[in-house]
C-alpha cells in the first residue's frame, strides 16, 4: 500500500525538513538545496513524496492525488472557504511557521471603519492572495457591494488608491506595515499536517503521521523577517497623474535597464528594502511595484494607466475577459519565452490530435495543469479536448507531470528544464516578451499626452536596444 | 464515456413536463384571475442585489452560484438567480417605479448549492408579488390566491402557518443586543435554529422567556397573542397587524396556525410571514417585505408576495389521465421511400392542422394509443383510406377536401 505525501517548498521547507529528519522517514532528499521534486524513502519502500508550492498542497490532497500533506493552515482555510465539502482532514498543528491573516485598511485612506462598510453604496475593493477568504469576509460582514482582486502578491501596496482593504498575511514577528491599520484579525495559522479524507478512513497512515507528530524540535532561531518598507504616506495622485506599474521579481533588472536607456529616473527600484512605491523624475507620474501577473486586470479596471508585464499575462487576462480594455501598447522585446503544451516523454503523443484521442479515451478526462488557467482552458477548448479539467498551479508546474496531470501549459526559454524533467513539447501556443500595456482609450483621455510621451521614450529606448 | 447530468441538476421528462405544464397553467390562471401580470427576469443578476443586510441570510449567501462574467474585470461578481422575489423587486425599481401599484407574477428557476447533490440545486417556483401597498387586504389577498391555486391543483391537507417578522425583531430589540448581534440571532432564527436563543445570557431572561414562549406556542386562534400583547407594549403594533390578518382570514373561513418560529430563510421580511405545507412538506411561503425596495435603492415602496415550490408540488400531482382516444388526433401513413406519396402526406397534415386537427406522419412502427383515426395514402384511387379505430369502421376519400368533410362529420 503506497502512501503519498506532498511537502512544501518555500518558507516552510527548512523547518519541515528538520522535523522529517528527526521523524526518520528516510526522506533525506528533502532539504533546502534539493533540485528534485520527487523523493522516495530509504526507510519505507511504499512512501513517496513530492514537493509543491505550499498553496497547491491542500488542493492536491483534497482531490486525492496525495494521502498526506504539510502546509500552512491559511491555505487550507482558503480552499475550504470556497469548497467547504473538500475531502480534507486537518490532522495536527505542527506548531511552526506561525503567522496571522489580517484585513487591513490604509491609515491614510482613513475613515473607512468596518461597521460603516455595510451601509456604503460604493464598491469596496479588497485586494488579496486569499480571494476566497476575502469573499467570505465580505459576505459575513454584509458588505453591500464589493470587488475582490485575486492577487499573486503585494496586496499591502494596493490601499488606499487601488483598494479600500487588503487581506494580508504576516509571519510571526514580522511588523505590520505602518501605512496600514488592521480592521480585523481573520485567523492565526501555522504548519499543519493534513490528510485526504478517504485515505484517512481507508489507509493505515498512523505510522507516518505519528512519526511526524512526535518529531517536535525547538524551532530554529527565526530569522527576523525583513522590515517591509514603511513608505511615507502617499498623497492621493491628482486626477491627471499617470499611474505606472512596474514589475517585482526577476523582471526588475531588464526593466531597470530599459528605464535607464529611456532616461527615466526611478529611485529605489529594484528596492533592497522592499519599497513598492519608488519615486521618479517624470513629472505627474506615480509608480507602484506589483506582480506582473496582476497588472492586466489592474489596468483594465482603471487602477493603473500603464504597466510593464509579459504578453503571456495579458493573454491570460484577455482570455478570461475578452472585451477587456487592456491592450499591448509596445513590445519591449526582452524576456523572450515560448508558451508551449507539454506532456511526459513516456506518453505516445506527438501533437494535439493525439491528445484529443487520449482525452476521449479516458473515463475521468484529461488533467491540464498550468499557472495560466485561462490560456490552458482556451487551448483545451480550441483543440476539442472533450472532457478535461484545468488544475491551477502556483509554480514548479513541471513537477505535476506525469502523476498529477497529463498536459502542462508552461513557458520555456530554452526547453532545457522541461527536458531535464523528461517532458516534451507537443505544441507552440505563442511567443511572449515583456510589453507595455495600457487602456484602449488611454491616448484620448486627459492624461493622453503624458501617456504618449512615456510610450515614445520607451519606444526610442527599445529601438536603441536593437 | 458516460454522459451524466451535473450533480444536483435534474431533467424533466415528457411525463414530468405534462405535470409541470399543468402546474404552470393552473398557477398562471389563478394569478390572472386576481389581476396579476406575468414577468420574466434574467437568470443572471448582480451579486450585490443579494448581499446587503435585509436580503438573503449569510447561510444562503454562502451557497449561491457566483462567478465573474466575461466582462467582470472590475472584480464584482454576478450570480445565478438564488431567489425569485429580489429580481422582481429590481425589475420594479428599473422599469415600473412610476406606476405605483404593481401586481406581478412569475414562474422561474432558482439556484442554491446543496452539498450532497441528492437534493435539487436548481428549483422551480411560481411566485406573485404585490408591490405598492401596505394593507392587511394585500397580505390576505396573497394568502387566498395561494390557497386557491393549491385547491385548483387538488392538493389535500394544506396547512397555513402565520408568523410575523416584526414580532421577532421587536423582541430581539428588547433583549438589549447590539444591532449586529440582533441581526445574527434573527438570521439564526430565520434559518430554523431556534436553539440559538438558549445561548443568550441569563440576564436577559425575562425577555428571553417571552421570546421562547412566542416561538414555542403553536395556536389555532389569535387569543394567546392578545395575552402576549398585554405583557409587552413594544409588541403591540406587529401583533395587532398579525391579529388583523389572521382574523380576516378566519372570517373568510380559512384555518391557520399561529407559529412565530415558522418564518425562515429570508431576511427581507418585515411583516406577516406565511408558510404553506402539507404532510410536513413545505409547498410554499411568503410575506411582507416593506424595506426591501428602499434598501435596494428604490423609493420607499411597501410590498408583499409569496412563492409556491413547484418541485414539491410536482411530487404531489398525478398526470391527468388523458381521454382514451381523441377524435382530433390523426396518424398519417405515407410510405417514406415514395416521394410522391410522402408529399401528399405532408399536404394532408398541413390542411388538417389548419382545420384544427392534430395530425402526424407515422415514422416508427407503432401507432400512439390515444389517436382515433389512421389515414393511409395509396398509390392509386381512392387516394386516402381512413380507419376509425374507435368505431372500427373504414372509409375512403379521393381528395384532401373530402377527407376533411368526412372527419368533420364522423368526429362529431
């Protein structure tokens, strides 16, 4: 009887690895420097482990791909908020990786208090990486009209201009950004051992679970989380200020280079202190640093006039909202990747036609994993994949094949990572580069002249690159 | 690959649709007789119509089908209609606000998630809304309309339970709870959790007992309400209103049960609430909701209404047994592989339809049992051979006109 366990990457990895070592499960391959996603146990021949992004673990356990999982309770509750009948059992609190979720509002935004919120006729915007918990909060607090922005990250930078509230997570000891005031503590969380309900009822998991539960260690001296930038309260941008979004993460260096070429001075970007509100030499322009994944939606809903993101994320947005006003204004020609359809090398599939046959043959339908759920959905529809389901992933998607998905829609630069994971490309969807996006009607607005000027500066810089 | 229905969804077969059609037409006739006009609102509405306090309880809101529309980049969600009344109120505000009085009815499906998938997630209801007046007569008219429809449907043992949202609210106010606590407790009571009261602090005991008493008693007359009224002056207005409605119904010969705990599920009620059941099955309910239209941004317009639960009623109805054979139903036998004959068959069917007969071309092997006439089309004269299955007689006719004359004469 095999037992499968899903283990976290990221913030919980180091502490989880220490505990598992003490538990003596024989999973020596699970350590912070591991380059592998799949692990077998030297001690229990039937124990199999796979490493996932923490957010994917409750889903993988609930659908029965894994018997056991270790992840933060916050992500378990995020799943249960939307799908309360998920087949999940919370087995035990492992007592590390603690933190809290808060609903925050801007100090500068001021007067919005929760008890006034239900009476407000205006839409209350809530930004969060936890959209389901945010929606539950809004419903249970009887907010009359609300929008939830599901984010990939950086929720705390949205209030006050781009959202009235943000549901944010804070690790133990991590200070609250003093721009924001907590309106309500949503929940406390820590690492939890969870099980699939059917596995819990039908398999004997006790040897593994009690070994994990017994492995209690004094926690490592917690590295003090970096103090998030405490930017000075920002004045609300005047009505004709152009609001520009710049990407965080690995797109920062090429963006910085482009801005330099264009002669646009931006101070403290990329920021060592995590400042998400850099200042600029451009008059009448305000800048925020957010996730490129979140930009097209924020441009569409009018929160930003311009943003530097990838064509992949713009397509992902437009496939969800075909009449969206967000459009590509300029190809920045950097960060070139291909968006491809990928299967395991073991599968006798060479193109989308084979895929169709594979899909129609199966009882349960084809499992399509992707960070790009709408691109993946459109690909499946356009290729008439019959019965299929899209499994959303939050990174390390190549680890899903072949056990936990049949098809992957993924970006690749050289194809080497895919090959290393024994995967093969069966279809090219499109090519993606960094691009400047804006609203269709942007040029005709009262900010039109300024928008055009920035566009021209960037266009000249791109030409120069060539 | 097996093709299955979605969990919690059901088909209505031809036999079930006959019952459903019967229900629809009796409900429609009942409403039309009282001067109500039919409306049909869209399946998709904005979520925010249903979210604010005073519309759906949080328990129901947690089970609506909400999603982002194809142009939902603002992040605001839309919903598959979870309730029949709120869309009609929205329609009234949209399109009829200047009309004042509106008497509207609808037959519609509503969508609420149910976990096991064994119950229906899509339900049908027939509802009537009387918008623009706050009169005892309006509430009584709606009760009578509902009862008349149930009577026409032949539903036996219908029980009418009366409650009053104003009574529950007045008591909650007196318990000294904060507005939020009141709202939570009211929601719990509306969701059928009367035990929620037991958790109140003992300090509230006097009021708590009055509330418990009111919620526990089930009486066939208004007498005990008069006693309660003497105990608690705040309850005077809502109780008087409930007594007036009950006594008018009583004077008209309708039985009822005063059951304050029976009003549940919808936060928007402000006045009399009524519930209809038979053999412990809830088959309908309604009540007064004077605050809903202003709350949704309309003018200060009072309203009340009810809905009958068509899924429940369908289980109680049997399909009408059809007349053994109908003289108006005809089967035409025309050889499918002979274009000339087939053409003649279709011409005959067309003129019979125009003359008011049901006529179908035989496609399978069997002839439906309930039809009286079979007409066979032949190669040579006489073109049409007629069989009267009821009287076991045969005729022939050379032309469509003569077929028709014969049928008119013999079918009388």
